[in-house]
C-alpha cells in the first residue's frame, strides 16, 4: 500500500486538475482519483474551491454555492416539515436533513407511543445540531444530542458564505471570542454559514453584523484580527458617545 502524501495545505485554493494527494484516501466532494500503473491512487480537484482533509476523506469546498454537509459539522437548521416520526430540516444545502425524535430527546424522556412532534419542535424553529451521517446517497442525518445542541429561541440570524465560517471563528475561536467579548454579544455559528446573534441592543447588533461582513470581505488579507479589533473599539466608543 502506498504512503499517504498531501500536496496542498488546509484550505488552500485549488482549481480543476490540481493534484491534491496520493495514497489511500477516500475521495469526497469535488475530488476524483486516478489509479496509476504503480497501483498508486492520485487525487485531483474537480472544481474551484478550498482543499481540506477530514479523517481519511479529502474534499474540496466550493467557493460559491450551497453548503455541503460533512460529518460532525455543527450547523444551524430551520425546521421545514413536521412529520409523523421525524422532522425535515433546512440546513442551507441542496438536501434537507432528517432529525428523528430519538435525536432530540434523551433516552429517559422518549415516549413509548406515537406523539405529536410539534410539541417539541415546530415549523420555523431554529436548532443547533450536528451532522451525524451523509454519503450523498440519502438525505443527511442530524442530531441535537450533543453538548451544545438545542433549540435556539432568540436572536437575529444572518447568512454568509460557508467557506468564510472558519475565518469568522478564527484559530481556536480567537475571532468569534473577540466579537463576543468586545460587543458583549452571544453568537451561535453554524458551519453551514448561518450565524445567530444575541446582542444587548439593536445598535450593537448592527456593529456585530458590520464586523462579520468586514471579515467575509477581507478574509484573504493579513492582519485581519487587528483590523477587526480596531473597528469594533472605534464603533463601540462612538456608540457610547451618542
């Protein structure tokens, strides 16, 4: 078996035909592979996007377009349909996600017979959930049974390109923590490009949104954290003077 070797860095911009890796990877979205005479597999990009490896799967995140689910992604979903045994959830992607009752309630509180699911979640409700399975042959499965999973009951939701989410969060949460600390806001960030903002007032909420939009526009320019810190400090100081 050939040794695994990567030719790209995490979130490196690639174009169709770029060589990504060799070895025994699992090709994910936006990746195709060729088998060479030496029995070595070579992996190439099939689209313009950002290369990434999660576990043993190599994939390319498209720069534009819908969110592509990946296992263990934490997302913000919107209940679109209440069924008899499960909910269908809009996750801002090409496929709706399936949320079962067992993925909402803990084992001790699950009813033994049929129950009206709208007692727990109704159409239009927002939830913080996690992708548990997705293989492009069926709709993604999601759960709320993880630390932090819950119904989101207040705040203003905005949507950004999912590709920009890692920059909004920052290394080890540095950028999102900066936003929350300086504005005294609470942000729930989904890897599907949805962000729910809870700020102390409307004016501060607008500052948070402006800062997030600035991050998405300038994510490719170095020194972004310092610029955002200065931007927030100036905006908050001006707000205090009004």
